[in-house]
C-alpha cells in the first residue's frame, strides 16, 4: 500500500484520487480554502463529482508540505497552465518520490511537451503519464475504463500500470510518452472542432470526417516529434479522440457546441464552468506545427476561430474548399 500526494482537485484529479484510494493512502491537496472546507465536511467533491463519496483512505489536505516526505508518488492533475508552477513549487522537496502526470496539453509559453518541462526541473526523477479515454465521473463511479501509463522508461511505466490497475480500471503500459502526450493534447482541439461542427448543425458525416482527418493531423505532428505511429491507434490516440469528440461529457466538445450555436467564447466557457484545455492547447499546437512545418488544416482553422475571431461557419467552409488531394 503506497502513499500518494495529488495536486489538482478538479473533476479529473478528484476522480483519480477516489480510484487510487480504494487500494492506497492518498492525500488530495486543495488550494482554495472554501473548497477545502466543503470537501472536508461533505467527504465528496460536490462541485464536480456530486454524490460520489470519498473512500476512507482519501485524506483532504490544505498543506502539502506536511505529507510530501511520507509519499512515494506525486500525481499532478492540474490544468496545463498550472503544471510548470506546480513543478517549480515541489521540486526542492522531491528526493526519492516519483512523478506521475494526468495533465493533458503543452506548456503555454514555450509549447514544449510537459515531460520536457518535468525533465528541466527534476531531471533525475522518474516520470510517467496516465492518459486515455476516461471521463472523470465514470472513473469515480467505478465504471469500466481502459487507460495507458506511458513513460520513456518502460519499467517505470509498468510500475505505474500496477499502481493504477484495479478492478474495473484497466491500465496498459507504453514507452512512447511523446505519442501519448501528443494524442492527449491534440484531441482537445479536435473535440472543439467537432463541437463547433455539430453546433452549426453539420451532422454526423462532418463529425466523422473531422475525427478521421484530425487523426491524420495528430499522427503527422507526433511523428515529427519522434512518436511511434502505432501509439495513435491505441488508447491515448484514437481511443481518447473518439471519446472526446463524440460525447457531451467532454468540456471541449460542449464548449465547441456553444460556439457553433453562436455563443461568444466567454459565454461558452462560463456555461461549461470548467477549464477548457483545448483553447490554449489549440494555440500551442498551431505554433508547434508551424515550427515543425507540419500541415494541420483543421487545427489551423480552429486556431483562427478561437484566437483571431474568424467566423466558425466560414472556418468549416474554408476546410471544405481546400485543394483536392489524395488521402
């Protein structure tokens, strides 16, 4: 039985904490005092996972310094914008602990992969990513879920695999952390694209086309960064992409639906009431693709919609009017 410290008390961080606390001692750090008091009293995350009680081995804390020395693993499940600052804060206190990330995205300033950021701050610390098609509420409710633990060190990936694998939660292992990271990030931008398309009423054919061609864009970017092509047909690629693009539990898809229906970005994000990772991630992917000289037309038009005020309907029409080419 391990001791695990979790940073990130949103829906995904809370769900993973609930899952891990079925077989390990887990400390969920809650930064906001009001949220901390509510979780302490109710023994659940009423805001994001109402009605799902915390297991006995889950302890809600407001001071991570008191427990970090006793933990073997640190799980970071913050929004991507907070990932680097979280690493910066904990780096001086990491000695024998090992890192696990459940954050999907890129660095918002440098557009680097998050494992590259982790390596800069903690070069000698084992690092793995948990990713795949998994909605927080279903994980917290113990519904069947399959994910992948990816690390450049396959032995560590297998260690994390065994740490997370439990009952209905099946975990696979991979040594292609680059492919896993690219898949987990790019799918958020493509989910916004599918949401916009559906919000405009363009139908199932358009959605299937966006998913299929979007997967091609994901693969192009991943291969340019050194990923393995087979990773993108797995859980962290196609699996996560299909889930996020087709189900309204996805906050990125819901955001896109609202934009497609004519809402402003602010109105859409206010309605979703959670961090929409795909907004910043689309910007990072666009600039990274430019740097790598990778053609990503779907990401490009979504970037224009989100960051250059390009009309959503014209963006889809722009995609359809591109020069004909072979598949």
